[in-house]
């Protein structure tokens, strides 16, 4: 597994023709000579002179106001330690990616090759004019304390060392929630800290800021409790030294209310946990393995509240809940610092959000229906789309109230709306699908299983718990290919469908096909022959319940792959046609396009079916569908056959399905430009809504549109998603990558889950 993960990670960082995870993209037009003369010489002189006269104009004329530097010297990288500045660059790029996808903050990652505090601080200060904020990252203690202090003192922009304060803010929010649930008084609780590094120190300081009394805290390092009688402590540790006769972590934990672990795997034993007071709060956050496992903790105590840094257990203390949104709020008011008031505001914003009803899109992502504030939900999940408006707004307000904001926000409701519009929920689509699939993995059969990409995808979905893969093909060839490419498929079931051992199963499946198609030209003998075709056999597995979903088509033409599904599984009884949809992830959010793969020239009634199928699928992804039926005409401006059928489909939808937000026929620019549509066609049923779902008049137009968006619009395509079959079968593009196969697997599992829920 580790070897596969290593290769997958290396491939990920190389894919797409551009090494790394981030790039610089122009934000202004540049296609004409005039554009270039404004962007550079001679026009650029004017903003330069304006900034020289009024330095704050840099926020008006440059990217400074939305640009954060992620700066490291690579001395404390994740769980890797002191690997150096250059080796730490992938982590810094990854941090930049998280800033962008969660809060639309742009990042330059900067790796400084020095361990000298003076040189490091001087370098950061000298380059600071470029940026609106500084995120210090992966710098070892105790140097990180001095570096952050000196950089903050020297600069008038937000500066934060996330390794210290990120974990502190998120875990403090969890502590506030946990204390409310247990009814304990924060001023009276006794806390024990395992670990005395940067994170432990910052967490402890912030806990004291929200009300934990210093005299009620004992901190331990690898040598035991930090106590005044010790002579081996540096200045940073002396801050937390106490006058106590307790020497060991075990002794300190007796009767304690809170355990904060930021140390090493196995630091807490069952006996230590058993010795704690009633309703203990245990934050075991050693990475990647906690101080005590979730299973051991629950086996020891049923009255505890437990949190870790891991995503596979409840109450994940994840820094991504904090830093993107904290910097977003700080940047938006041009704060001169990230102060204690702003951090505390983030704490209480997260704690407040944890008590709010959990949106359906989040519940669906985790495959649950009753998520809510309680012992297993003390902080929001990273998938909660409301984080940006809760945390960023709270931080921005705290900056204003504490006097470090230099930019006024007059309308906070408008600011919230701006944040929602800025982000949409687009980057949560696949994360939600993955989370829901992992909550209830289903059996997915893969045709084309001899293909190396299919085997790699099957290994990945198995290792990540997304699905239970079944490889359909020649067992000998599959194993030979796996051995050739050093792939471990020993835990994955191979269905050798053409072997003599499967004769009885082929006969069973042939009877299913014959019963469904005996009046459509297929007799039993023909049906039996078709069971030597992997696509027919795979579909029969799904129909008979031997598999829950199927992924096909990597090396097969679309029509050949979909035909068995239509013949054996069939379309739903309430529709006339199945259809195909692509999700296009763009900078403006996700767009749902149909039909892009199946129906060549649908009639008006078939377009109605396609629209209804697509609307239902969009809802399954957690979005309200706002639908435009596209044409080259607008509301009857051209009476051609193509536009008339779109108009007729809209009329049927308005009459028979008035609850669906749909209109047309209309040109694409009027569909996608709300202001233009309102100005020209104020009567449109869509009003001021932003269209997110596009229905095309023909396969030609739909297929061309999504491929153009994919290639020249830098949009990520997810699909094709087959809609309307009774059971999930999805057909890949011929050029699908391993990632795309895994994505489609997650979607197939979610389809299977949704189908089972309807039956239940």
C-alpha cells in the first residue's frame, strides 16, 4: 500500500503537463496590443506613481490584498522533521492549494534555506511588501516562537504561524463545545497536556484565553511534568512550569478533566484514561497515530468525548477549518495583525457553527441523516460550506472591534453574500461523494480489468474504503499485469467470468437476459454467448445483486458499453429515455450539462425527461437546479425546428412541473449572464438566479460544449454520469485517468446508496 501511495503521489505531482500544484493565472485581458500597453509599458507607470504617492493604493491596483506568503525553512515538515527548505516545497504548495480552494486566497510559497533566526526574519521582512499576509509554516520549536514574535512586531500585515495557532483555534472550539456538553465550568477544569512543542504551547495559551486557569494546567514533555524543581527546561517550557509534586504523565492524569495530546503515539494508556475524572475530554492529536486509539479509548470509557486529527474518527481537529477563513477575514478588512481577539472570535464562530443544524449536503457527504451537536460532533466538518461566512465574518468583525482593521465593512450581510458567491460550493462536490461512499462502500465491478489504470483505481478505492472492487476479466492476465507493474491486488476479488468454474453463473445470467429480451430477438443460446462478453456479464452481476454498480468503457466504445445496461437493467419506468450528464467544475462554481453522451437529437418530450433526470441528479449533489434550455434563439426569436422543440419542452415543464426552476429557449450568454438576461428578458422565470444547469438541443452541441470547456476553459470534467437506469452503470471516457476512474467509482457508490435508500 505504501509503495502504491508513493507512486500515486509522485504521479499526482507530475500530472497535467505542469509539475507541482499551483500556477499563476492572469486576471486581466491580454489579447490585444492595447491590453498589453495597459498591463505593462507605458500604462503600468500610472498605478506605480499612484502607489508611490499613496502606498495603500497597492491594495487597489495590485494583487497584494488577496495574496498570502506561505513561508518555511523546512525544519519541522509535517511528520517528516527537518528535511530542508527545498524538500518541504510540496507541502507549502499544498498549503497554497488549500488556501485557494477553501477561501479563494492566492498564495506564493517561499522556501528560505537558512536555520539562522536573524537571516530568516530579515528575509521575511524584506519581501513582505509583496503580500497582504504571512503564513509561517513548518518551523521547528523553539525558534518558531522567536521568529513569529519578531516578524509580527516588524510588519503591519497579518502574520500567523499556523502550526502553533491553527490547532489551537480548532481544538479550543472543540473544548468550548465539549465543556458545554459535559456541563463543566471552564474556570474549574483540570487539564493535562502531553507535549511541550509549538502546538502544545499555543493551544495551552489559547485555552487560557478562553477561560482555563493557568494553575489548573500541567504540561508534560518526554521527561515528565514541567515542574519548578526541574533544571533541564528552556525558556519556552518554563512558562508552563508549575509547583507540583507530580512527576509523570500518569500521575498528572489522575482526576483530570481534560487531556490534550500533541506528542507521540501510545503516550496515553488505558489505565491513564481510566484514572481521569468523570466525563473526560480527550484530544489525542499526535500525527498520524494518536496518543491512544479511538477503539481503546471507547473500550475504556463510555462517558468520554474524544477527538483526534484523523478524518476516519469523529471530531477531527483539522487546521483547514481555520487558516483559510482566518486569513480571508483578515485580508478583507486589511488587518494589520492577527491578534488574540481574532483567534478567539474564530474559536467561538466554530463552536457556534457546530451547534447549527447540519445541512443536507454535509449529511449526505458523510452518509448520515442525524448529524448534529453532540459527543461525536463538537466541531464542524471541513465540508461544511458555511465555514467561510461564519469564521471569516467573525474574524473580520473582531479585527474591526479590536482596532487592527484599516478597511471598513459597512454591510455585513452583503459581505456574507459576497463570500458565498465567491466560493460557491463547487469544490465540495467530489469530497462529498467520497465521504458518502466511504460511509457505506458498495461492491463495484470493473470491466477492462486487465488495464493497468483500472487495477490501480481498484487498489486505490479498496485502500481508501470508497468501494469493494471486483475485477472482471481473465484471472491469469490480470495477475500477470499486476506482477509486471508491481501492483498488490491480493485483497481484491477477481471474477474470472469466462472460466469453466463460472458456467453455472453464466447460465443464470443468460436466463435473465433471455427473459428480458426474448421478444426482442435474443434467444437463450444467444444470451448465453453474450455472457462471454465482459460488459454483458458485468451488467448481469449488477442486475442479479452480485454487484451494486458497474464501471465500464475504458477500452470499449460508449454505445457497446451502454447497450447491455439498457437490455438487462433497463431504464426507470417513469421515464422514456436515459441521458448523460457532465459536471464541469469552473472558477464560477459547478455547472451541470446534459445531454452530453447519449441522445443524438432528442424530441421535446425527451428533452423534458432529460431535464427532470438532470434536476434530480443535481439535487443529489446538494444543489438547487436552476435550469436553462439552450438554443441559438431567445424566446421564439427564430422559428427553426431546433429552437421550437426547446420552446415546446419548456412549455411542458412549466405546465406539468411548475416547481422546477427552468426557462428557455435561450442563448448561452443570456443563460449565464444574469444581468444581461434581466435587462433584456425581465419576464424570465429564472429572475436573478444564477443558472447552474444547461440542457442542450442535441448531442452535438452538448458534447462539443463540455469538451471545449474542458480544454480551453480550464474546467475539470466529472463524468459522464448515466442518468435514468434502474441500477448504477457508468461508462468511462476512453482516455480516463486513474483519478477519473476513482471519481466515477465514488459517484457510482453514491448512486447505489441513493437507490437503496429509496427502496428502504
